[in-house]
C-alpha cells in the first residue's frame, strides 16, 4: 500500500511538472508569437435568421506555433491573462479586426459588424479606452461597425468606474455585447444601467435545446428580459435546425454556430460571405 501511495505521488508530481512545463512553454512561446505576429484571426459569421443574411462576424484568435502546433484560445488566453500579456495580445487582435473593417468599407461587407472579444483583465487595464481610441484612429475603422464582446461575469460587481468606462467606449461609437450571457447573475436593474445593445446567449444553454428544461428556462428568461429592456439577443453555438427553430420561435433572430459556419480564415470568410449573399 505504501509503494502504491508513493507511485501515485510520483505520478502526481510528474504530471504537475508536465503541466508546469507546458505552461512555461506556452508563456515563452506566446511572448515570441505576439512579437512576431504568429497570432492571426479567424472569423465566424453571424446571421439574422429571418432571411439568413450575414449581419456580422466574430473575430477569434488563433495561434499556430512552430513548436506547439495549433494552440487553442482556451489554452493561451488564460496564460496571457496571468502573465500580463493580455494587453499586448488584445491590442493585436483589435488592430487586426479594425484593419479588416477598414478594408471592407467600400465593398459588399461594409454593413457587417466585426465583433471582438475583450478579456475581463484587458477591460480593466488603465489605458484600455485610450488604446481602443488610438487603434480606431490609426486604422480608420468605422467604430459603429466594431462591437466589443465583454463577458457578463467581467462586469459583475463593478462600480461606477466600470460603467463610466463602458460609456466612454460607447461615446467612441462602438457597440457593446454581453458575452457568455446566462453564466453570471445580472439583474434586470443592473442590465438596464449598462450601455449595451446585445446579449450573447452562451453556448452551454443552446447546446441542450430544445429537450433540456433548464436550458429552455434560461433561454426563455433571457429572451423575455432582453425584450423588456429592448436589447438584441444573439445565440451562439447553434449546431442544429432544431436549436435554431426553437429560439427563432421565441423571438431570437440573431444566430451564430456551426450550423451556419465554423470560424474561417479571412479569404475563406470572404468567399463564404460572397456565396451566402447570392443565395
Ligand atoms: P467565446 O467568446 O464564447 O467564443 C465562442 C467559441 O465557441 C469559439 O471557440 C467558437 O469557435 C466556438 N463555437 C462557435 N460556434 C460553435 C458551435 O456551433 N459549436 C461549438 N461546439 N463551438 C462553437 P474558440 O474560437 O476556441 O474560442 C474559445 C474562447 O476563447 C472564446 O469563447 C473566448 O472566450 C476566447 N477567445 C477567443 N479569441 C479571443 C480573443 O481574441 N480575445 C479574448 N480575450 N478571448 C478570446
Ligand atoms: Ca465571444
Ligand atoms: Ca460563450
Ligand atoms: Ca468566453
């Protein structure tokens, strides 16, 4: 029994080392990746289910490392947050998204919203609003076509300072969406005070629709809350016609998910959008 315990312990320590090593490899690699521009964006189109026209795209960070291969954002965003690199990374992402919007300005995609994820830590950074303003200015992007997605939990329990920051972003012309909605505890009263235009219903609630009663209850509550506050709702992670139909029947018009398209690199996105516009 004693040696079994020792073995368990050894395996535990070894796995800790592997994890710590991996974490360090990601951290070191990420620093270089940011400097060398190894981070690119894929874009997932968003649709109005009324006519299945594209209304926007969400930018999603992608890192292809020469050593590590493709590192998913769920692995490197947390490391970027813990190491303070999230500010540089976030600026890189916003810059690329704004450059895309700028390129689109005189073409068929000029009306599309380009949504960008903002991490909680990035949002609370001292110079955040100033850096957003600088990037808008530098790229010539149309701020009305740039949407910032900030998670519901990032805005929970924050005071007047946070609210003022949101107001300043709105004053730049940007629109704001509350991401991963349903995973936090926003009250009607609090939502009403936030200068947001959109709620993004989290995929975890869409996933088990229409059969799961709890998911259905949360989706329905979100939709009626949004209706009362005149906010748009976009459902993420739509994979099936049944999920789409369920939400559409309850007043949710905006949709995003594999049913329509996976996130795509820029060229494939533009080809996809051109093709979708023909339909
Ligand atoms: P998120 O903001 O909730 O983004 C949605 C995630 O769901 C994306 O994963 C997307 O590829 C995936 N997805 C979209 N449709 C479907 C579907 O129908 N089914 C399934 N199973 N998944 C779907 P991804 O790209 O791996 O990103 C994961 C998370 O990483 C994002 O979650 C976001 O929190 C974070 N992230 C990604 N890019 C950035 C970024 O540039 N900045 C920050 N701060 N966070 C980012
Ligand atoms: Ca998002
Ligand atoms: Ca989500
Ligand atoms: Ca998220």
